C-alpha cells in the first residue's frame, strides 16, 4: 500500500479484550481471540483461501481463491466479486489500492487483472494485457501474476504487475478507462517476483524468490539491483515507504531492512514470513502457523503472539479510519483495532428532489445507517423520512443498499447520490413485474419505446399499448403476408416505430396517424432481417437493418421515402443479433460470433471494437452515454467503457434482449428470466412467467416492457 510521502498518520490501535469486537454498534463474535495481542478472528462467509489484503477508502478488502474479492463491512466480510474479473474463477494472488483508496486492483492466475471502484461499485477487466516484449514482439500476457502494487489517485494511477517468470509489467490508466501498458522487463534472471512496493508513482522495489531486491525510479521501465546481498533465504514480500526505507521478508523467519546504503538482517524465528506492511515507522508482518511480527520503536522486529494456527498470507496496517488486518489459509481473517461506528461510517447517500411536493420514503440498508443532519426515523437498518421543500437528507452507512421506495410522491423525481456519484433512484428500488392482458397468444419478438410502446411478432402482428391497454394495430404486417416480425425500434421522439423480419419485410408505423407503411425488400434484399435500429426524430430518421448473413443496410427516411445506402458486411458473415443507435450517427451491431461493431457515420462504415476472447453469441446490443452493453447466450453481460470489455455473470440461462436508459439497464432471456442493473451489479428479478422473453425496452415514462413467447408481455412501473 502506497502512503503519501511514505508517512501517513496512523490512528492509535485499540487493544481489545473479551469475546467480541463491537463494530458500528454490532457485536461481531470472533472464532478465536488473543487477549494479549488484541487480535480477534472473524468469520468469513466463503470457504476460500485468502492471499492478500489492503485497505480501501470504504474499508479492508481481501482477495484469494476462486477469484473472490471480499470487503470488510460493519456486519462482517461481504463478497463483492465471487468469480474474478473474467468470471473464470482464476485465483487472485495480490491486491492493492490507489493512494485515495477508491480503486482496488487485483491480479492472479492465467493473466487475470481487474480493478474495482468501491465508490461506483464498478468492476473493470484488464486481464491478459497485450504488451510489447523486449524484442519488440506483441504478446498477450496470460502467465500467472504473483504480485502487484499501484500508486497515484484513482483515475491517474500507475500499476506494476510481476509474474512467476521474473517479468515486471508497468501500466498507466488512460483517460478512456483503459491501461497503457509499458514494456515487459526482467529485472533479474527470471526468478519469480514475489512482492512489489511503490513508494512513489515512478519509484519502488520488487523482491524475488532468490533473495534479490530491485529498484526502479522511472515507473518500471528499468531496474537496478539493490541487494539483499546478505540474504540467506528466498524473499516472499517487500514494503517500502521511501528510497531509503524498505522491508523485505522471507523464509525461515528472516526480515531485512534497507536504509538506502545497506541492509540489516533480523532473525525473528524459524517460520516463513509471507507478507509485510509498512506505514511510516510502523511495520507489521505475518506468516506461517499464524505468527505475527511487529516493528518496535527502536526499529527492530519481534515475533508476537499467535492469534491463529492458519498460515497468514497477507496483511495491511490500519489507516486513520480502519483496523489492522491479516488474512490467510482456511478462510482466515484476523483484525485488531476498531471499526467505524455512529456517523463515522465509510459510505454516504444523499437525497434531494426536483418537485415542490413532499416525498415520503424508506431507505433500507443491509448493514448500518446513521442520519447526518436529517430528521428521520431509523430502526433495524431502515431509515424513514419526509423530504420537504428545500430539504436535503444525508446519511452515513456501511453495507449495501437493499431497497429504496416512496410511499408518497414520484420516485423518479428524487435526486440521489451514493458516495458523491449521481445515481438513478430506480437502481435502488426493487419493483415487481406483472403480466399484461394481451389480445393474442402468438409470440412477440420485438418491442420499441415509442410514445406508447409498440410490439411486433409472429404472423406479422403489430401491437400498441395505449391507456394502459394493448391492442392490435396490424394482423399480418406491412405486406399482408403474415411473415414474422423479429425486431422493432422507435425514433428519438417516439412518434414512429420501425419493424422488420422474415422475407425482407420492413415497415414504419406512424403513431399519430395509426398507419403502417410498407418499405419491404429494400435494395431487393429479401433475406430475413434479424435486427433494426433507428436514430433521430421522425421525418428525418436514420435506419439500420441487419440480417442473418451478417449484412447491414443503412438508410435515411425523409418523411416520404427511404434513401438506402450500400449493403455492408462488418464482420465475417455471422448473423447479427442486435443493433442500437447512440445518436443520429453512432450505431452499434452485435453478432453471434461474439463481436461488436461500431459505425460513426450512421452505418456506412464499420470498425470492430470487441470482444477479444468472447465465446458466446451476442443477441443484442444497447448503447448508453458512457458505455455499451451486450447480453450473452451464456447468461452473461458484457460492458464496454470505451477502452476495454468486462464480462459479468448475470443469469443462469441465456440472455436474448437488453436495453439501457441513462444509468439503468434490464436484460431478459429464456424461462421468464429478467435481470436488472442495480447499484451493485445485475440482480435476478422474479417474473410471473416461464415463457421465453425475447426483447425489453425502458420507456421515457419509467415503464419497463418485456415481450416473449405465447403473447407474453410483462410490465413494471418504476414510478
């Protein structure tokens, strides 16, 4: 962990006695405790080996077996990532945080690298970085990362990775959210790098398993050997506070301290020491058989009591707000100190409103919550209050937001910020789906967010929702041949909806005139259109059609006719699964070969933007203001932040449709599956159907509509 100028103020450690630690008003019962050392052992909900720990701005975090990342909450250790950044459950070997504690980085087996934003609750995957080798060749690094560290504040950090082949890879976060990886360097002779510690953004040390330490002062581009020339054993970790103050630990209980000119050896016992943490003059190390080691006031090291018999693999010294932590084998987590309580909880949520009327609300926290200058009732983690004119209610909390709802007033008119970041209140609210009464029993494949929702499906049927009721506006499509309509899309203002499907059928439905106009077989193309997307307002909209042969046809409607462009094949001929306009000119398509393509000129020209390593059909695509999402045939979702793609496990079955609106999102699939993008990721919803759900839209008036087999229409009023 990097400390500013190598010396942050450490709060006084509270020595605890007795059977439990009172944290945030809740007693956490330890699995075992040592009254002399002050350490207690706390329960970890997942039975995994833990390899490393660090302290973020929201509290301690730990990483380990199966790709798990845990966060220490007021109620205990809570998994925030259960299968790693790639969803492949590769083990994570090390974890580190930015100087401000907001970004948590971790790395491990098969080249996995990830970053988690503890304030935005957002995971980003940087695994298998593509880098330039010393010989100038380009290669994806999929070897196991054994160690890493990070320096700088979130958004401006530098990260350094090291692997079992003795290679070191520096990287710098870009403005687009990617990483500008440097050149792979081998400081030594190929020996496993076991520890990395940056004491400044451009400077730090690495240690290896042969007892050597190397230093960089140019951000990891070059390294000089600095010892340990008296080392008798292999090293396991290193921690540095400056160029003249570093501590390396290793086998057989040896600790080595560097003064800038030489090394001092400390023999503190025969057990291997796996990890060390430094903060100013303070130092803490942990190792085999549960032993801990502390740096004394005179700069020597002493073996302390044995709070557990499990091997301890990682440790972190307390910051001003949090406690000392050590983690290790057999899901072991021990801690020493006090956890924030009262109003000093690490997260915040703020409520205000844009309407003059009062709003009554309830905010439920799975953890602890405290009001800050707000007149509200709080009981069992639930705050109940009324926002009047000019009111702003702010809370401190720890844990997770479980639900947020209003009993009086419009929920969407609330302004909500979590940890200083604006969030739609709909992402905090858990609303139920209901089945709509629909006058057909045939399948519906597409739905569009027109001024009133429009759905299309089997037999060429087109339906419209108006005054809370669904009715048929066309029984046999725009051509009268009863062909299947497979997709629907609406203009920006919602005044018109386009439908497309089998045998080249294309139609435009004018909602004001209640008229369906035929534009079928454009450019004499009679193949099945799998997807349609529309950008711009009615009367001047851009259209993109895509078929099962991977062909895309752009067009522009002038109020009477369509000027069709040239047929383009963005990829290798795989069937297009979905299409989505971001604005009048930017449009995306996905295909069944796990590829996403983007056009910046309304579909005339295309470039591939992913997904490298993808292995599932992408059945839809949805563009948002700051990212792009695609649902996968294996139940996963993929998110593009403008630089890299991140895969998240979202559902047990395949997903077929996905829609985005602002920061909200919903995806649907087989057996009535619906998943909603909540504050902490995708959450499975209960739905009243087992039918296959084919498509989903989120409307301007906060109505979610999903359509599927046997005339199924599900609705969810988010107001």
